[in-house]
């Protein structure tokens, strides 16, 4: 017993070993559920198949197209999505709840339906299509489809990041004469940047994986998810499996590097 009469160590993880064991078992079941398909994919894919797939020019072009279109969509949406996240975190206005629900809508609706909806705006017979000549079947159209389904991850992450910034610091800066723009760039963004970048990475990753909306907007040129679907339909599982495995390896490598870079920057900032 402690001085307060509470059982000693009841605030520590070791005081309820059975509870921790149950939690660990339940969590392990989910981890196994996530790892099993990936492990099965790589076990069934030989190194020679991966090497041949990596040397396939069509696969190389599709991976490059997928990564660049998703990255372009992320960069463009950052210019508008981060300010929107800041506005949602700092302001209360009429229709705010409706706006937040609208932002989440692309996550909820089927992405094939999202592609059909996008066609009404960027298709050749739409008003925008008449001006631009149509974005269907172009890299720009692919980026638009990726942006539509993935931008909620960026906006929501930015919203949470700025909401965690203490408004007291910003009020003090305002009383000292700093403009709202200066407060944003010198106080709010430097504090929230890591979570904002995390939202950008999530948006990029979601764009890379998108299939339903993209395949309706542009079957050609093929992104890698579309190529996996095409090879599965035309040639069977073995031909699609190696392409899927290669894309997963590329994505894992990229995101490991990003995490290491972000962690190093945070460590350098703390050491400074």
C-alpha cells in the first residue's frame, strides 16, 4: 500500500499482467492478420520474378507515373489543404460541421462512384473539359482522381496538428503586433509542421494505392494498381503478383527513408 492507501504500483503496466497479456494477444491477432497476406505475397514471389519485373519497362513507367502523380496531387493540395486545416482548428463559424463532413465524404463514398462524379467535371463533355480539352486519359486527370480521394487525410491531419498548438502563444504574438500571416508562419506552422508533413505522407500514400477512381478517369496511361489489375485479368495471378510485390517494396523503401529523415530533423532540432 502507498501513503494514499492505493495498491502499490497500480498505475504501472506490471500490476495487471493478465490485462496486458490479453491486450497483447488481441493486438497480435490484428498484426498477424495484416502481415499474413504480405508474407504470402513475398513467399510466393521468387527473386528472379521480381528481377524480371523490375526490368520490365512498362512496370517501371507505371511505378514512376504512380509516384509522381500522387506526389503532384499532394504538393498542389498542400497549398490549399493546410490553410483549410488551420482555419478549421482556429475558427468557429456557421456551417463548420457540414464542411468537416464534406471533407470526409471522399473517404466514405465508393471510389468508383467518385470517378464517375469526377467525369462530370473533368470529362471531355464537361464545361472544364471544353476549356482544357479534357483531363481524361492524362497524368493530370490521374492526379485529380488521386487528390479527390486522398486529400481528407491531409486536411484532417493539419486540423489536428494546428488544434494542438496553444492559442496562448498566438494571442501573445498578436498583442505584440504580429500579423495573422506572421503568426501562422513563425508560431503555428513551426510547431505543427511534423504532423502536417505526416498528413502529406498519408495523402501521398493513399494516392499511390488508389485504383477505383483512377481507372475510370484514365485506364491509359496505366498506374501500377491499374497494371496489377490488367495483368491479373489478362495473364493470371503469377503475373500480377510480382508487380504488386515490387510496388510494395518501392513504397516501403520510400516511407522508411521519409521516416528516417523526419526523425533526424526532429532530433537535430532538439539537440540545437
